[in-house]
C-alpha cells in the first residue's frame, strides 16, 4: 500500500514542484507511532527558503486532497 501511495504522490507532486521551480527529491510514506506520515522532500539549485516550502506545501496539499491520494 505505501508503495502505491508513494507512486501516486510522485505522479501529482512532481509537476507541482516543477511549476514552482523546485525539484522533487524524495517521497516517504510510512506508519509511525502517531499514525501515517507523508514526507515530501524538495530542493532547488541555490537552496530553498521557508516561504518556498510553505507555498509548495499548500499547493501540494490541495492537489493531493483533490485526487484523494491517501
């Protein structure tokens, strides 16, 4: 199941990240003691700022919610 989620997140997150000038580096989805956790790692040449991450997080959250990935 977690591989399916990771694949679907990659499918939707890569274009969103690319449109924002960011690179999708890694996607993790696993169960932890507090429940399931999704981590999306982004980067950009020269580094990435907190504002960039916040904007990307909002956009990715909206896209993943619309497509009911998890």
